[in-house]
C-alpha cells in the first residue's frame, strides 16, 4: 500500500484489482429513501464523472438501490468504463413496492440478481459481488450462509462473477464462507462511533482482506459528536473529513465508500485523503465510541 491523495492504493487479495482507498458509495444517487430516480439525474451523472476524474476507481452499488436506478445512472455516466474501475455490487436484498428492504437469498433470486446487475451495468462479468445478509437490518445475525455462498461460487465458476465478498456478516459467517471460497472483502456497518467490528477488522487486515465500512459518516443518521466537532474546529477542517481520515488511519485494509448526492460533499470527502491527524488527535478520536453517545 502506498500513500497518495486518495488514501493510497489497495489490492484485493489474490486478484489483479487495485483501487484507491477512497472510493464512492452510489446509494445516495437514487431518489429519497433509495427509491426511484433522483430529482436531478444529470447532477447524479456529474457526481460520478467528477469522482472518477478525481481518481476514484472503486464504486459500490446494488441493483436493488432504486431498484435498478443506481446501476442505470452508473452506466449512463461512465460506460464504457475506465479500465481500472472496480464496481462492487451486492446481492441478497430486494425492494418490494412498499419500499421495504427484504431478503432475496434463494438460489433463484441470487442468480437473477447477478443477471440484473450485468444487464443494468452493461457488463459481461461483475468484478466483485458481496453476498449481503439481511440479518436484523444493518447489523449481522448468526446463521448459516453456506447455501448462498455456494451459489455465488458456482456463478463465479460460470464466469459471471470475478470475486466474492460478504456484507453484514459475523466473524463466524466470514470463516464459514472462507471454507467454501476465497473472500476478498467484507462490508459491514462501522464508523468512528460504531465500532463493533474492531476485532474483525484486525483479523481481516492480517489476511489482507478489505474491510469496507458502510455508513462511514453515520448513514441515515449522520455522525454527530461534540468531541468530533471540537477536534475538527481545532484542525480547521470539517467533522466528516476527520471521520473519514480517522477510518483511513484505523487500519490499512479499510476502504472508504462515503455516499453523497452533492458535488461539494464529494470534493470534501475526497480531500480527507490529504488530512494528517496527530497522535494526540487520534487518541481523542479513539475515545469517542467509549465516552459519547452519538
Ligand atoms: N452493505 C450494506 O448493507 C450497505 C448499507 C448501506 C450503505 N451501503 C453502501 O455504503 C455507502 C455509504 O453509506 P451511506 O451513503 O448510506 O452513508 P454515509 O456515507 O455514512 O453517509 C451518507 C450521508 O452523509 C451525507 N454526507 C456525505 N458527505 C458529507 C459531507 N462531506 N458533509 C456532510 N454530509 C455528508 C450524505 O448527504 P448528501 O447527499 O447531502 O451529501 C448522506 O446523507 C452507500 O452509498 C452504499 O453504497 C451498503
């Protein structure tokens, strides 16, 4: 791993896929509630083009965002895709007309999900597919995932998927999946204030596997902490930049996919790669999860 303006590079284990550590999460490009088209589709296209022009080459998506909308915007904005772009998508969920988030984890649903992603992204092979366990919402729940991981491994053998990852999983589920196939990344809920995966991150780092926090800025409930605001003011930057810079320093296998529907926020988030945090500031940030309810 090297340093650079977007946090340096990371290569997914045993792959030829190398990305900048600051990427982009596309969920915010759909309409409100991750449903339907955005108010301004041209603005959504502009965000993706600005991100890739700035060097972002890791985009996170799902065909059930919208549904279909996010992938269609990615295709409109970036197709034909730059050779170094890694699009990571996920399977395991669906959005019925009541706009809820439901599991879609039967072999038939997973296979159909791969084909939906291929069709809407305009690809013949998906770079990385995460199996997203619906669990108890945005936190994992124990339970076997062997059937689903075997389906993904078979789709990989068929050439429709290059590499496999997991999302919203427990350490036991990671180990279970690794007994079936190689896992290149894990995407779980984690940020400065929500640090349930500290041990898992360190374990994956030892194996060279990427840990990609979803809700790096707090997601639907933006991070808010008086310590964070105070420290950002002391450094002369924004709280969100400090939160992202802290994640980059937390572990070298952490890749960022902050989501935004605003070009100004995108620029701010990408600039977090250039922020240096002193040991004192890092220690104060480390204390946030233990001492504050955010
Ligand atoms: N695997 C999973 O189950 C799962 C679940 C959720 C998300 N994800 C992925 O993770 C990505 C990141 O998660 P997320 O987008 O939900 O949450 P997030 O990145 O933690 O936060 C996004 C929210 O923060 C705001 N924001 C972004 N940059 C900001 C800035 N510089 N200053 C102030 N506000 C800012 C955005 O609003 P604006 O639009 O106004 O900037 C949006 O409301 C998603 O895009 C998606 O690809 C995966």
